[in-house]
């Protein structure tokens, strides 16, 4: 999960930098804006991961490979 957290942090940084460059936020409002954007990106990302894991098909028992039994030598 650490890799996901790093990607969330990078994405948030990129968004905030673009907003500052576009004049949508000022550097003085960085702290509050960064937290808000981070939480939004984190929630969206982790919710998407959770939903995709729920949609993965579960393997049925009939599809499992049979376990080989060792033959006993008499």
C-alpha cells in the first residue's frame, strides 16, 4: 500500500502546483488546499481499488487443481 500512498502524494502535488500556476489558489492557502485535495484523491483512489477487488470473480472449487496423493509402496 505504500506505493499507492506515494502515487497519491505525487498526484496531489501535481494538482496543487497546476492550481498555483493557473492562479486558482495562492501559495498562502497551500496548507488547507493541499489537505483537501489529498483527502479527495486518497478517497477516490482507495474506493476505486476497493470496488475493483469486489468485482473480481471468485474461483470456484471445481476449478481448483486436484491435490496429488502419494502412492504408498508395499
